[in-house]
């Protein structure tokens, strides 16, 4: 399997507070993470709110420089060697809320036109209009929408436009950060199916950040589970769901609605409250909430170990 994007030992801390006496506290949003996204495949990144998913996604998309570590896009270190124009086009992001990513003062034609001209600066007006119409067709929107402004569209239609704009520059890697969570429940499945079919047809690699494990099961080939800035379990979605090997993943699967019974191999629930990312627990960071924690977990290194082909976990105790 060819790797398209590789994050190596990525660290990103944000300043949480600075005291008058010079003490600085940091939010350890991403804490030494390794991650790979393969050619023509979807890696889902899951974990509870604040676990660092968006921060990691932005770093992999080339829009947030990590403090340490590197991101390689097809072997090119994008932060060390610079993000060329070409690579910038090849990596696109679809955000949670299309309202914040579409300029309200531009018609859809101009929004798409701006993206098309990025790769075809000398395109004629007629060709540009044809190409924009074709992009709308690809996301199942009527050509009439070209002449509308974002506020004249529904949430789902706006997200379709955001997807069309990402496709305008022929991307090879898309970071979709909770692309449906701001939308009405009734239309989420349509947008997910659209993303899924586009990914398959155009053979795009995708990082799909999500909360909904049912969707993750439906569309992802691989899954990485994040807890307090660390990846705790990783592998083919099928293996991770059927043979869950980290208690945190097990708690997510146990609490997920509408999941088949076979994914509840360990029916367990977290205890206590989520700890702070400023001062995370020692050893295994999940030990304060893990129902099967033991004394030695407080000192355990959270190294991922392979337990079956391509399936890794940071917990040696869940059997
Ligand atoms: N620019 C920033 N400045 C300071 N802290 C930040 C910044 N961006 C993120 N954080 C903090 O980093 C941590 C991880 O945030 P992040 O948005 O990556 O989490 P997430 O997993 O995407 O959460 P959610 O599921 O709610 O989207 C959070 O504690 C957040 O408050
Ligand atoms: S290492 Fe210990 S605390 Fe951490 S997940 Fe495993 S059993 Fe729970
Ligand atoms: Mg997020």
C-alpha cells in the first residue's frame, strides 16, 4: 500500500496561560503522534471533543505548523521544504461549517471560478462557466445554483458547494473535518454518500474526522482513535471494530448508537470525568477513566504495539 501522507512524531502544544512569574501552561493538543494515510483510502480519526483531531487534521493539511515532527506529502516534507503551489492544490480541506468557508459576498460561480483559475489561470469565461457547471453536477446540484449567493442555499447545498470547490483543483488528499455535524440530521447521509462516491471514483486519499462510528464503519478503510492528544488504537476499520484492543475504543463502541452487537466485544463504560489536556495523567492517559486500570498503568509508556497484522494498540491489558 502506497503512503500518500505521513505524519512523523508530530507535536503541537498551545499556550493555555502565562503567569506573572513566567510560568507557562500548555494545552498538549497533539503529543508525539505518528500517522499514515494510504493511496485511495479513507482513514477515519475518531475521539471525543478536544482530543486533538482538528489540530492533527490541520497539521496534515499543511495549514498549521507543528512544533515538532514532520509531514510528508508523497515524500516531500511540506513544512521543511515549503508548501509549493502544486501541493497546496493537491491537499484540500472540507470544514465542519460551510458558512465559515464560503465568502457570503461571492456568487457560487465566482467561488468556484476562483478555485478553477488557480490551476487554469487563462481559462476563457465560457469554459470557466462550463467547468463550474460540471463541478456542480458532480455534487448533484443544479446549474442554476451558479448564479446564487451562499445565503440563498440550504446548509447541505452549501456543503456540496464546498466539496465542489475542493474538487476544482484536482486534489489527491482531502481532510474532511466533521463535514456533516453542522448539518440537519436528515441530509447527513446524502452528503456522506456523496463524499464516499467521490472518493472512490476519483481515488482520493482522505482523512475523515468524525464522531459517528456508524459512518466511520461505512466509509473508512482504516481508523485511528485519539485520546488526549495521543493515538491509542489504529488499524483497518474491520479489525479495530471486530477485535477492539483498547478500552477507550471499546467505550466508544459501547456508547455508539445503532452499532451491530459484534462490535461490542467488550461492553465497558468510562468512569469519572475527562482530565485536562494541560496536565494529562501520567503513564497511560486513560488510566483515570479506564474501568480495567491497574496500578502499573500509571507508569506505562503509551507505545503502540502491533497485535495482529496492521492493528496496533497502546494497551497491553485488554484481552
Ligand atoms: N488555536 C488554539 N489555541 C489554543 N488552544 C487550542 C487552539 N486550537 C485548539 N486548541 C485546544 O487544543 C485542544 C484540541 O483541540 P481540537 O480542536 O484539535 O480538538 P478536537 O478533537 O477537534 O475536538 P472537537 O471534537 O470538539 O472538534 C483543545 O483543548 C482545544 O481547546
Ligand atoms: S493501559 Fe491500563 S489504563 Fe490504559 S487502557 Fe490499558 S488497562 Fe486501561
Ligand atoms: Mg474538531
